[in-house]
């Protein structure tokens, strides 16, 4: 096993972002992709040659397995690539969210990871935003988070035009919207109780388009959320402690409202990594490769979260129009 080398699976936009980070961190890596076209574009964007032909073929010709691999393929290939790497002997994987197209795929990967005694993490890079890191430090001074609220609205008119697999669009809450929910769970705790309501549909997401819900987290914080994919809106998260309200809108920036004041101020934070790389990616990759895994999302944690995502999105009960309230 080669402990000094990394495999980067995929050569699309996300893999290009990882390549920039790995290069800046002076890491040696090999990029593996399927098509010559994607390899050519990767070379153009990074100056690094990717190996075309696909992961399965590459594995047959390269028995020297690395300790670490990063899976940055399209959503439809995440699970398959992860399973090939685990079976080949890779012991540490960082897999782009959501690690699989559905719960079944993620469960299969989790079973295999346990069998192979491997550690798999899901790349929710917003956990590593400079805004989030700064907020964590301030929240630690305040005391416990008592409440939080978040908006999950997606721009339907934009997504409808995206040239991606229809199955990905039909699972968009997990494939993309989960970024906001994961961050809310990360900061405020996972749902201990959850009431979730959905209605409507879009041309590309038939099971739901309007979302609302509330509950109590396992840290006893109260939370609420809403979204309407047929109306204007944006992602946002607000977290309240006894001393301050923390506002992530946009999520790359941190605004704070102090107790006893209506003024909202922007916190001065170090954005050097956010300005040079995809926000959160530098610190996330660094944490993974340095085995500093406390703030990473493990695959087992992600699988627990996915059950909440399914209920929030109405995926669990879309066949029953008369029972759209899920409470535990």
C-alpha cells in the first residue's frame, strides 16, 4: 500500500477543484476518469494528465493501492466507484455527497466498508467554511444553541435546464439540498423529533416542491425549516444562542446579531482559502488526509441523516397522499 499517494476518481468540475487543492497542499495524486474527453479537459484546466479508461480497467493494471482515495464522479457513479475502491483494499475514502443516488446504495457501501474495515467520509464541504469555523468558536463562548431555522429553496427554473440524469433531479433533496440540512444538523444536532410536511411538484421533481417542518434536536434545540421550489428564495441558516444570533446568508459569510440589539454586523473572517479554492474544500481535504476526522461526515452518520432527508422531502410516503405528516 502506498501511503504517500492519492487516487482522485473523476475528472469533472469537482475533481478539478480537488486537484487544485491537492496541488496547493503538495500532495501527489493520480486522476482516473472514464473518457478521453474529460481527461483532455482536466489537463487543460489543471496542467495534470488524467488516466482515461475507467476505474475498473485502471485497477486491473495497478496493484499498488493507495491509503487514500477521493471519489468525485457524477452522483450516478459514486456508489459504484466507492465499492470498487473498497474491494481493491483502499482503507480511507472521501466520497462526494451524497455518496449514492439513494439510501439503498449508501447502505450497500456502508456494509462493504464495515466488511473491509475501511473508513468512508462524505464530503459536505460547508462544514469547513471559514464562516462556520468562526461561528463554532463564538458559539462555544456563548453556551448551547437553543434554536435554529433554515431555508432550503432551490431555483427550479435553473435546475430544470441542467443537462443531468433525471434520476438525480428526482432525488435532488438528497443530491444537493442536503448541503444545508447537513450543516444545520452539524451545528445544532440531529432530529430527536421531526414533523415534516410536503406538497406540490416541479416538472423535474414529482414527489414534492414545497417543504415545511419542525422538531427538537438531540441537543434539545428547537428547529424549523421551510422551502418552496416553485417560488423565489435562497439557502440560509440562522442559529441562536442566549447571547447571539448567527446568520449564514449567503452561507459563505457570517453575520451576527447581539442580544439587546437589532443591528446585524458582518464578522471579519479570514477568507484566503475561500477566495483561492472552492469554499470549504481546502480545510476538508486537509482534515481527511491528516486523519483529523472529528468534523467530517462519516458514512454511518450520513446514512442516519439520509433517513431524515427522505422524510423531509416526502420520499418515504409519496405514494400516500393522505398521510404526508411524519412524526417520531
